[in-house]
């Protein structure tokens, strides 16, 4: 933020409000999906026959921090095409510490503006149903209902940052009832993110819920069918989330228990092997069968347990994943406004867990709908140096949130810095 528009001290709550909250210039203007809710489709390159080579336009650095892993990505536009120019990732034992973030930012050569993601556990995402009311009254109604849902004194809402967007489906409801997507997070959590990244040398211009930034990135590369329901699974190492969207509107977001770490732990305990060996088995075999026991299993203390595949070891976690999907869909079904959209049309898997072999066919079985892995790097250019340093294509599904955070428009960044 510029000094002229933000004279407050770095620790002042007003800074949180400026960065986290987005408002229209006039209260009469309808609330739109804002910078908080991730990037929107990027501007198309100018039309015409101009062949002059344009300078590379850098986008903000997208920073996706889990409980014990971090992924950073930066995009740029060159001659009308989007390119991944910088990327880095690291996993840590225990919580990520500031020194590790500084080191990763320095080694990756990241500079300038950044957008930081909040996990599904840090930012609560809710859908509120509000009666017909003027646009100027929506914010007050949202704060009041959120306070009631959280079970706190409305006067303590000053401890939270709240942003909202009126879903487009509200305009089609005969009752004119407003469906409002709300994100709420404690201000001290936001300030902690801003401080950590600031100390690493980057200028934080926004803090966003990661699941919504990921969804915006998916919509950019895989435009949704406006009449269909899509379920998104973001399976991370230690934090995972599930979202359901109708077209470009999200109607449900929540964290789920199935994570990459828990799957590895389950394999380790089932076959009584080291964690590293369990991780290697998960990476090599996933849910696919093998004809003979790998050497790792042969030397284990598994006894008479089934060693024909990893499915028995992962049975409990996979069952929980199916239950989470079914429960989330059922809880959402009664909220839908438009008729003919009651069934899920597809499942999109993101995050490191999307690399689990056989996960697509496993989910396709009980739901009998298309299942696909989202890899944002399949549709963009990649800097040659990145390709030479590590297999970014293979790791691409895990960078969905970081890329979604980087896919921000400059207009949104400027709007985030001042409002009335």
C-alpha cells in the first residue's frame, strides 16, 4: 500500500481491513466477486495486427502456505501468453518458520508484490441467505448473521475481517432472496501472514482464502458450465479442502480430513514400515495393484496382511473421503435455487494428492461421473530454467492455489488499496 493511502503503522488493524476487505466505491453498486475471492479471467491481449513485442508483464507472487509446506509461484504475460516464470516449494517438519520462508523467497528470486493464501482451516467460508434488502444494508446484515453463527458478541466482530459477494444465482430467484458468499478470518491471523511475508522481503497486497483462489484459477483454465455442479477436491500434504460450485459461483467450502500425510501414515502403520518407505510406496503404486510384493513390503512385519495393493492400508481414509463428498453434497442440495442442477456433473482433483495413482478411477466408481486431475501448467508456458531445475509438470497439480493467487488483475490490486 502506498504511504499516502495507508499512513497507519504496519501493525494497525486498519491495514488488515484495507488488504482483506474489498468494497465498491458506492454503496448502491452491487457487490461483485472481489479481489478477496481470487483472480478473475485475465484481460485478453489487444486485437489487431500489431506485431511489436511487448515487455514482460509480471503478476504478483502467489504464496500458498499449508501447515508444514509452502508453494510459491509467479506468472507473467509475454506477447499475450501466460508463462510460469518462477516457482519454488518446500516441506518442513513441524510448523513453517519465518526463516524458512525467507530462505525460499530468496533462493527462488521472488520480489515485489505478493498475494498470500489462507487455508480452509484459517478462513471460514459460508453461504448466507438474506431477505430482500438494499445493497447498502447487506454488509451490516452479513456481519450480524456471521456473529450469530460464530456465537460471539457482535461488538467483537472488530476482531475479524469479513468480505462477501452476492452470488449471481440470487438474481434468478423468484423470491429475490440473496445468497451471499462470505469469508471470515481473525485479523491476527491476517496480520501474522502479512508480517511473515513482509519480513521475507515481499509486499503483501492481498490475503485471500486459498480454496477460492484455486477455484478462480480452475475457472480461468477450465471454464465451467454455468448450469452444472462441479466438486473440487484439493488434497494437500496436511490440509485438504472440498468445494462445490454451480458455474462460477461457489456454494460450499470446507476442510476435510483426508490428506497426503494421513495416507502415508496409514500405509506406514498397516505394513509396519518406515515413513519414508511408506511415502515411496504411495508415490510409486498409489491405488494400483502390483503382481508381487515390493521389496519394502517383503521385509516388513506385516505378517498375513493383504499386500496385493495399498487399498487395504488406505481403506479408512478413502472411505472418509467418500463420506465427506456425499455429506457435503447432501448439505448443499437444499440450497440450490435453479432447477435442473441437483446432480454433480464432474469432480476435479487438485493438490499433491491428485498425483495418487488410481485416484481418478476410484472416485469415478461410486459417483459414476467424470473425474479429472487439474494441472494448470498444461495450458501455460514454463520458463526453461524451471524445467531444468525440477519436474514442474509432474508437480503442477500441487501448484494450483499458488497460481490462482498469482492470477490477479492489476485493476483489482489497485482497488484493494483504497475504498470509501
